[in-house]
C-alpha cells in the first residue's frame, strides 16, 4: 500500500488520470458507496468540495480545479455507449452534507436526471433495509479481477480469486435489497425535498 500523501504528492490531478484509465478499461463495473455520491455521478460543485477536503486533510498541493476537471472527464464513460456500471448508493449518501444545501440540491437533481441512463443501473439501499450481509465499507469492482477500497491513509486493491467471489456475493446481496427505478427516484426526490427545505430556512 502506498500512502495517499505519497500518491498525491503532486496534487490530485495525476491520480484522477489514473482513475480515468481504470474506468475506460472497465466495460462492466460495480460500486457500492454507502455514505457519499459515486465520483462518476458527482456534480462539479460536489466534486470540488470533496477534493478540497482531501487537499486540506492530507496537506498535499492544492490543484483542486485541475483534479475536478479530470473527474468530470472521467464521467464521459457514462455517455460513450461502451460501458455499463452497477452502482448502489446507501440512502445516507443522499444526506451526507457535502458543501451545504445548494450543492446537495444540485447533486440530487443530477441523480434524478441521470438515473435512467442506459449505461447505469443505479440503486439506493434504504437506511432501514435488512440486508443479508454485515455492514461494510464501500468498494469498487473493475474488469480484470480487481476490487478497490479507499481508506483514510491509503487505497487497497484485492485480486485474490476467492476474495473477488465474496465481493460479488456481497454486491448481489446489497443489490437484492436496494431500490431501483421509480422506488430509487422516490428516495432521491425525498432527499431533494429535504435539501430544498433546508435551503429555505
């Protein structure tokens, strides 16, 4: 494992380039993101807050604008007709305050616009849902036999075949309980109403 401070020693742009490569090479990816919005669906405003927090927390060079631009470039995989992603957001991800009500409202609006993209199967795991696996941190699954976790101090890759199979099993369990289609849109719309009401206070 290489610590984030070392990997981000030149700022956030280079590692965003690396992530773009992962996504371009992955024709069918999966992601479980329990507490924040999946990076490939983040608005520019939301991504700016996230990367600014990374820079401040780790004390790495501040190139937030360049890093955000690369994150926005990554999102082209949603529109090129060559990729498909199965994504499960925890309902908490819709309420974790990233940047305040205006940013969160814009993010909910984007989720509602994009939820029917042909390249995307977007589910929301209700907060009170009973899931057939123990609670776990978020993870991403890429083509080529790789699961990636992002921890506080570093990122971890898993490539062992048996461990990959367990992650597939875990994702299936989460997916079987998540809400999709109109039910997912309803949960996102509820969050949008929440952030709209907060904005008016």
